[in-house]
């Protein structure tokens, strides 16, 4: 049964202010990421350059087109040796105690195709230091995939680095990092026999279970909903299936609230590595995604893009643990061996 939700408005900052005067945003950042019970652990950056919306639409539609490729073709772009942390992944991640078939992901480092690290790091941490895998340039239906992924990923990476300049200790944690990872997500339309019920009793995490990102910071795009049509090859961009569809988070005080990210905006939320690095001063943001019941929801997919800013694996998060050690623990929880 759905847990009751409380309305909270996310803190917003403007992109021009972020670029021109990041150090003057401390009060807004404290309100968004602090320990007050009403703090959401997420902040929305508005007023992005117009090209951002174009790059977002291009890449999110490619997420849909990639998911429409036949399974044999998609499987060409998987990498089991990295625990499916590069290229395509579907049904490999453990969510709510079982393999997650509700969404598919395409992972890559949009900044560096081949990290320049010692071989021992490549061997010990293939989840971060593998080489990117890209669809063939002539793969029908997903032409231009690599460049579209990099274009949006690098824009988000630049914005996150700029934001880190206004936040505690982050520049020293990420300045030389080669572990940046982006995840292009396609949430498959829920089938009639799926384990979600399109009613008011539908679980709040029916499309993606509650979890914490294990990054320092995550940059989130506004989601796009696409409806497959019988008469056209290109899907229709549609509103969310219902007012209850979308991203939910728990506030610092434990309340559940729905967060909407405007199309021309970008949201930053705190990850678990940052919580460890700050000794709990900045806590990770629990979040999930709900389908939302409505007629026709079985034809609607959800596309989005997340970029994870994180340190190199030998970076100490605390006196007791490095980011690499911390990450290994997280991967063990979410991927079967």
C-alpha cells in the first residue's frame, strides 16, 4: 500500500549564478543538503543554456531506440567482467531482492574512454577502469549514440564540477578522478502481468526500488515519457502517466515527497560516498521511482540520464575506508557473482 506523501518544494538555484558566483550559494546548498528535517537532499539548477534541452531530448530518445533493438544486438554491447558497469545492462542488478527487469541501462564514462591508470587498478576495479563500449556507428536506429551520450554527459559533468566548487571538500575529492560514470536509463512499459498494480495500492517504488546512489553527487536530468504507437516508428513524447508517476525521495526528517525536475533543468542529489566522507554531516538521499496508475500506462516508457561524480578508488573517504573498498561492498550487495 502507498505510504502517504508530504509536499516539499525543492531548493532552486540558477545556472548563471552557479557560474558567476558559486561561493554565494552556501545558504541555498545548506538548506537543500543540511540536516534540517525539511531538507530534501536535492537541489535543482534552473536556467540552463537552451542547447541543453536539445541534447537531452536527443539522448533520451536514443535510450528508447536502443531498447527497441533485438536482444541479440543489445547483448553485443554488454561487459560481464565489469559487472555490467560498461555498456548495456538488463536484469543484472539486484533490486528489492530480485533481478531488476523493469529497467535497462547503458553505462559509460562520458569524459574518458580509456582511463590512464596502472594495470593493477584495471584488474582490481573493472567497474570503474574498463574501456567504454559504444554501439557500432552504423548500428541501425542508434546512429550517433556515442556522441549524443558524450555531449550531454560532458555538459552535466561540467555543471557538477562547477557546483563542487561551492561545496565542502569536493574539489579535492574529484579534481583528478577518472571514475566518473553516466547511466542512460530506459524504464520499460509495465506489462499486464508485471508485479505492479496500477491502482492507488501500487507500491511507491514500483518502477525502481528505494536505494542510495553510492556516488559523491549525482546529476539527474528531467525524465522523458514516451508512448509507443502502432502507426509510427517514432514514439510520441507524452506527459507522465499520472500525477503520481515519477521520482520520490525521503526528506532528512523521513517524510516521503515527490520531486519534479523541469525539462530545462538539472538536479543534484547527495550520494552515500559523500555521507561517509563528511562523517554523516551530508546524508545520502533515499529515492525511488513509481509507475503511477492510469489507463494506457502499459505503452509508456520512462527515459532519463544520471551522471555520478565520484573519486578515484584509492581516495580515503574516512580513516577506515577508501572509495574503492566502499564501492566493492556496494557492488556485492547489488550484483550476484
